C-alpha cells in the first residue's frame, strides 16, 4: 500500500511576486476607472433625463400658450375671422336681452315718451303716466328683441362689425389717413338697430311720435353715412354725441395700441419658434425618447387644463366688473360665444396629449402593452380570416336576400337623411345609396356565373 504524497511546493521568487502585485494594482486601477466611467455615464444619463423632462414640460406649456396666442391673433387681427366670431351674437337670447334693455333706454331717452304723454294727457290723468310708460317700455323692448334676432338685421350687424374692425385695424397698424396721434375714437354704433326699431314702432304705434316718421330700411346691410342726421330729422330732436355708442378704441392710447400689436406679432413668432426648438432639443438630449414623448403627452394635458383654469379666472374677473343682472348675463354670453373657438382648441389639445401619452405607453415594453399588442395581432388575424370567409359566402347570401338588403339600405339612408339635414349631406347620402343599390344588384347577378365557373 502506497501513501500519496502532496506535490512539492511551488517556489515563487521575488520577481514573480512583484509582477503579481503590479498586475493586481493595475487591475484595481482599471476597475476603478471603469467604475468612475460608469458612475459618470450614469450621472450624465440622469442629467440628460432630467433636462429632457424639464424641457418637454416647458415645451408643453409653451405649445398651449402659443395655440392661445395664435388663435387670439388670428381672431382679433383678422377682420373676416373677427366678424365670423361675433356674427352670431344677436341670436343669443342673453345678448339680445342686454342689447334690448340698452336700446330701449336709448329710444326712450331720444323720444322722451314720458314728456310726450304729459303733453297729450290732461293733468288729472297724470297718475296713469307711470304705468303707461312701463307698458310702452315692455312693448318697445320686445320689438327691439324681435328686430335684433330677425334675419333681416343680420346683414346690418355684420356690416357694422366689419366697418368697426376694419377701422380699428387701420388705426393700430398705422394705415389710417385720418387718425395719427389723437382726436378720434372708434365706436360700435347701435344707431342702425335703433333705426330699424323706430321703423317698426312707427308702423305699430304711429301715435307715439305724434306724426308719421320716415326712416331708411337698412335690411340690405347698406348703412348710409348720414344716418344720424336722418334719424334726428325724423324725430325732430338733437341726439347726444355718444347716443347708442360703445367706445372700442380711444385715440389717446394710439401709441400703446400700435406697440401692443407689434409686440404681439413679434413675441408670437418667437414663442412658436421657441416651442419647436424646445421640443427638438428635448428629444435630442433624451436618453429614452419614448418616455419623453409620453411625458410630452401628459404635460400637454396638464398645461391645457392649467391654462384653461387661468382663462376662466380671467373671465370671472372681467364679469365681476360688469353690474349684476341683464348686462352681466349678456357679457357672459358674449364671452362664451366669442371664445368658443378657443375652447375647442383647448379640448383638442387635451385629446392630443392623451392620445400621445397612450400611444407612447402602448408601444413600450411593459406587461400590459405587450399583452395588448398580442391581443390586437390575434384579433386582426381572426378578423382577416372572417373577412375571407365572408367574401366567399357574401355573394350567395346577398343573392338570396337581395330585396331585404335593398330595403335595408334605403331605410338606413332615410334615417341618416333625417339626422343630417344639410343639402350637402343629403347629396352624399343619395350618391352612396345609389352606389350601394347598384353594387348589391351586380353582386347578386354575378353569383350564378360564379357558381357555374366553380362547378
């Protein structure tokens, strides 16, 4: 029996030990450098992620503000767009009520109904003047309301707003040959409305004026320049200088208005350019662009909601400066009508942000997005197979049920015609129905030939 012996110990001289120590030290140095580079890369990556998140948040708010600015500039500085936004105002009941109240007061001030009643009634009947004036005011207010909301007044209102806005734009853009520094105002003049109301009242209550008055008919939208003189001559009175007028521009603030328009155009262009630059920069420096796009969508929703809340607060402040009652209600309805386009833009931004965020999330590597994508693929394949089967058997089914299919198409077309009442919609429905009827007829007739060919 042999006893195993251990191998002889390896002899390591001093030079080998020193080399081992040197290699160990070099390895530690390299590991330290790698750790330092990894930490540095991690810090850079974190800094890029934070910078991209900050930039995309700023870009989202800048985008929402730019949309508000572009909408405001296009609406306020374009005569056609401004007229289009303001044109529906007379049709609003609350606006009509406010204007009717104001116009009725102006008419009674010009005609001086109470004084006329005192002149024609005996002194003993003075106690009925108050009730009579109240009844007349109600009747005149109803007349103003009817005239204001009539289709014949719409061309007058449109032309009135167009003239006013055109003159304001000429002044603030420095294109006016009349206004240079001071000495003029631009007003919304409701005298055309007063003129139409007086014509109606003269026909219904000729004794109110003590004589038959003759005033021009402005329903075509042609407003004469001497309308004030003609109304004064017809009523036999001298109207106050500010009769039935709202000042929308004061020449004493000409320079400020011109500077504001120039600044708005300049800063709006810079804001749009800065928004695009911020978005591009955020995507360039981002280490995870999908996450940055997801953040953009979320910040768009937040920014749109925040800016909407700020605009609502401004709206409340503006309404608080108007006396409560019919005038505040009318002003609130005016803001609602004019700012309707801006509300639509805000809603579109919220939906856009939500869609961007959802899409960015669904294309990610999470469990839910992966599962959803698989289900969509499976559903698409199943739908494709179903379409193939339907394509094979559909002609036979249509041929066997041709009359019910035709009737069904006509019924659906009739329902759509009731819902969509515009002429363009009706034309499209008729065309689609004709194409449908021809298509199902051709498919049904082709079925026998197809069967024979396959047999």
